[in-house]
C-alpha cells in the first residue's frame, strides 16, 4: 500500500501576508511529507467559499513541482465544466513537463450548487460538459499536429496544444466517484478511482469491488487501474486525546457532509444527525492508537485499496512523522483473492 496526502492550503485571513502564511505552512508540510517518503499529493479545488480554500490548484502544484523532486502531484479534483479545455490542456501539460512527469490529473463534474451559480453554468449541463472536455483533452494530447474540435459547448479551429506532456499518451486520469453508476463509468472510461474521506470501511471496500468487477467487464485486467482512498488521520491514544479527536471529526463531518454520495449518504444530512448517529467514530477516519490505525489500513489493503491519502485536520507534520515511523512500515501487502 502506498501513502500520500489529500487536501490543500487555506489562506490564514485577509491581506497578502496572511494569505501567504497559510500557503507557506502547507508548502512546508508537503516538503516534509516528501522527506518522510510519502508518494503523492492530491489537491482539492473550490471556488467562492469565503474560507480561503485553494482555487488555483494547478498554479500551486506547479510551484510545488519546483520545490520537490519525487512526490507525485495530483488534483482531487479539477472540475471540468468550469474550465476552458484548451487552456486546461496547456496548463496540465506544462505542469507535467515542469514536474518531470509527476502529474496525476484527477477530474470531476462538480457538485456544489453555489459554484455552478457563481460561474453562471447550469448544473444540469455538468455531465455533458464533463464528457466533452474529457474527449477534447484526450484528443489534444494524442493528436499529431493541428486539429479542430466542434462540440456542443466548445469550438476550436486548426489548433495545436503545446507543450506536450512528458507522460504518454497523457498524464494518468483519475475520477472522483461514489455512486455505483459513477464508479462503473470511471472503470469503463479507463480512469483510476478516487474515493472520498467520508464513507465507512465497509462501503469503501464495496465500492472497490464494484470498480474491479467493472474493469473486468470492460475487458481490462482487474488490477490495471488504481484506487486511492482519502482518510482523515487522527492519532489518539489517551481518553482525552480521543475525546478531542472525536470533537474535531464531528466538526469536519458537519462541514463537508455534502460530499457524501451513494448508499448511506443520508446519514450526513445535518449536524444533529451526525452527532446522534455517532458518525465521528464510524471507521471513516483513521482515529486511534497506531496499532488500531494499522489494523484498519491492513483491512483496506486486503480489500484492494492501492493508496491511502491522508488529511490531517490540524496540518501537523508530527502526525506524518509518527505515521511514517509507527504505522506505514507495518501494513503488509497481500495478494487479493477475487
């Protein structure tokens, strides 16, 4: 099993100094993760939140490419319906070039109503815009010489996308998915699969099974594509630490519960339900002592999860240091019986 990071920077307040401080601490966190042997970073993209979330993920990843040597740099995700596909193809290729072929391109169709409203794009067009953009990107990166595109939403005449990406035919494509339909679409479309940080272990493993089965149905080897799962990391051993971790987890779930998709998603409908149902301790977080977290990770590894992407609510590099020393070496690879 491989381990990486999930999330992104947050500006610390108002004004250039505050903004740069929030980004700088995140950059230092990523650099430390690379030193500790973490293999990847998948960065979120959001707009119009008012809480300082990353909006220009490709820009920040390009900056990180200059400061790192080995860690893979990914998006989780770039919401395709909001972007000009030519500019996006050029930016992604440039990042792949400057990083020496370390870019993983996670894409999605979006789900937040306020973001579609802010861009004045109908959310009802999300699927069609997504499909057209994916088709364009693949054409742009594999066409020999100039080409044209005439679609429902975009038209380009006699163009060439430069530079060419280092990874051929293009950077690996990842799709965020949760429902059975979207998971199967990811498999049949040749995407690697990104799973969220909210679903229980049982549901995550069921989604992995659906994906592997769909790969086989699509005529691909069940292990030809990767599955990455996001998990909150909260190492807690004493009763006081566990109580604090549970409170933090409950706040996180209240804030991001609208990410939930598929069976069981109704559990995250509101803060009261989260508290009453005890969802902060439902196994969707890597919470507890190192040996407990190791056991959970082993279950995920045995169930076909290739990579776990860690998000630390506190952004504390000391948690990564403990994870690298006390947990990661103890997760054993096992042959998957399918």
